[in-house]
């Protein structure tokens, strides 16, 4: 009979989670549930919230904003990062601007977006783009520095056109950096969208958070915040991580 194999680090991770939940439950005994709910109380609230069909419409609006912003950030950031890597003049021009955007306070973009576009869909979208695309550009830019020059030179010798060079030489080599940038962009985008929704639109999970903040209901803020965080982690694991594994499955085949 084969013995069960446990992944290294799994047991400490599970123990850490269980200990945290126990400490959380103990701490909640000293406060009213509205201020600090325990895990079981919070679980009941989550079931109550998601038993209402209207909650899914709220989440869907937020998800649409997140993935719209993510797609735009990936296109803009990848294009700029690639141009920075292959065009020295463009790199010299954009280097300082990228650093300025990376250091500009995120909350300022949220306020400026509301002032420029008012309570509209463009406010959280612009906030996501301005904050996230510089991270994507930096990642892709670093990837261009690791390109195999021999492959680029060979494609040049065979007079490959720009589209073929991009599709068959540059993009395949940049795929690890693109996936890394995509996962970073996702982790940033959903947090920024919630902030943008809190200030710039009248719907979405961010609006739920700001509403319950004004009502001083920590329990409901945690209900929406933690449940949405779990949803985004599941999307990252079940969609992006599996997509990445499928894309690089050939590596395991070569290794075997």
C-alpha cells in the first residue's frame, strides 16, 4: 500500500491557518460581533449575503471593471515595455516617466480620476491603468533584456517581417515575464478597483465597503472584503496559474 505523500510546507501552512482562526475566535469573545466578528459568525454573514441574488450582480460589476482594466493594462504595459527594450531612444524617454508613475501615490490617482470623470465607469478604470501599467512595463522591459540575441539576429538574417518577429521570436521568449506581469497586475487591479468604486462609482463591492464603513459595521465590511479576496485568490489559482502551467507544459515534457 502506497504511503500518502504530503507536500513540503503544507502542514506548517495548515497549522498556521488553524492557529490564526483559533486566536481570532478568542479575540472576538472580548468584543461585540458588529465590531469584531468571530470566524463562525462571519461565515454565517457570508452565507446570508450570498443567498441574496442581488449580491452576484454587485460582484459581477466589480469583476467586469477589474478585467477590463487588467486587459488594458497588459496591452499598454506590454507594448511600452517591449518598445523600451528594443528602442534605446524610447527607453531613455520613458524610463523617468515610468519611475514617476510608480512613485505617485495611488490614492491621488483615485481622487483625480473622480475629479476628471465624476461618478462614472471611467474613474476606477483610469485609476487602475495609471497605477498598474507601469508595473507591467517594468516587468516586460526586464524580460527584453534576457532575450536570446542569436534568435533575433537569425530572424533578421532571414528577413522576417515585424509581425513574424513579434509573434514567433519576441513574444514566446517573453511569455514567463508576461505571465508574471499578469499575476502582479491582477493582484493590484482588484484592490485598486475597490478603492476606485468607493470614491468614483455608485455600485460594486467598493461601494458596499464604503457604505458599511459609514454605518460602522466592521462585520459587514469583513463579509464583503474577505469573501471577495477569496474569490480573487481562486481566480488566480484556477485560471491564471492553470493557464500558465498549460502554456509551459512542454518544459515538463522535455525534462522527462
